[in-house]
């Protein structure tokens, strides 16, 4: 049974403009308005509540070795981890509706507390900026995968002394473009790296490659992280960093449908309703979620 958890945060993103605030915190509400909760409830999903984030403040100081909104992000991560642990204890498969990619720290913390897990990181970018490859770390939504595997500053990568949240060898990245600046590094470090071009050539093989890394007997399960900018902006442009060369909705549905049944849970990130004034992209995203994730965690049934 799916447990729907809203996590309306925008804390990990840079401001869209001077004195502006990212709109990703509105995504769970926009998806509800587009009918997602009703459609999933008709398939047996339950509403497991909301984890509210703190106020967005553009408080980054260059050279400070601190990310933007750091205290609020880390507080949100701990509260998200506690809620996910409770949901998992009930036997539900959490489906977290974000929010930006900073959610991955809270998810990683929850997984680490429960043992050794895998993660499939589906994203149009590697999100692998970290202090070892960039002097300008500031926004966790572009650094979340690096933080997950222990490469960020200890305050971010090692909450409660639990670093790494997930071993790099137990992570698969899917969906970055072939010119991603950190592609070479993630290929060296992660269990597997599958570009958008790889998926477009053979989506079925991409799912099998991912499963071979994360669906193993020595792991306690795996999690799906889905940043919707993996889609080509021709189909969905209401994201912080739209990048051509991405997947079609059918490509993403096929990938999710193959991976979801054996997953512990999933999260959807970076949809920005401020960039979708008529709600059409929210409806399309709802269609993708229903088609691709309705069988999330069905192995437990």
C-alpha cells in the first residue's frame, strides 16, 4: 500500500531571481489539485500527512562552507527521516511528493538508520557538485547525490554521525545528459551510471542494469529518487533547470513501472507550479506518477 507524504520544500534551490523564491514548495498542492491524491486513493493509497519546511532565506555567504538554508534543510531532513521510518514500520511504501532534491538527505538518513540500502537516482543532472570538485557549493538540490554518498561537508553528509547515508557502490544514476560536467566522476564512483541517451536507446536494458546493482540479497531494499527534469523540456519545462535531450513521458513511465514494484519507496522532486500557470503539466505529471508508480512496493503484498 502506498503512503502519500507531502514534503513541500524549496530550501535546496537557488533563487529564481533577485529576492525571488523557488516555487517547488507548491508542487504537492498542485498535484493534489490535479487529482493525483484522489486517483491514487482509488487504488488503495493512504494519506500519510505533510512534513513542512522552514522559511526560505537566501542566506548563502560565498566561502562560508555552508549551504543555503542549511539549518532549515537539516532540521527538515531529520523530521522527514523520522516520518519515513514510521511509515515504513506500518508496511506502507512511502511516495514522497516534493519539493526539491534536498529531500534526498532526509531519505538517505532514514535508509541508513535501517541498514544498508540501494538508491536509483533518476535525474536530468548528476547533482554531483561537492567541495572536492567545486569551490562554489551553495544549493543542495544540485549537490544531493554527492551528499548521499558522503562527499559533501560533514554537517550535510554526516547527520548524526551516519556517513555515508548510502554506499556509492549501491547507487545507480539514470538520466543525465551526455555532456554533464560530472559524468566522468560519477561513472568512476557509483555502482552504475546510465545516461538519458542510454535509456532512449534501450529503456528495458536500463532498468535491468539498475536492478542488478540495487536489487540484491545483501541490501535491505532500494529507493527511487525521481527528479522530473529527467524529462525533456519539450514535454515538461516547469522545473528549475530544464535541459534538452531528456526522456519522454512514456520512457519514464516504462522505467518506473519496471523499478517500482520491488522498491521500498519513491520521491518526486523539482516540479515548479509557478512555471505551470494553467496546470497542464501538473496533470501530465500526475498521469506519469499513476502509470509508473501505482505498483510501488507491491512486493510487500
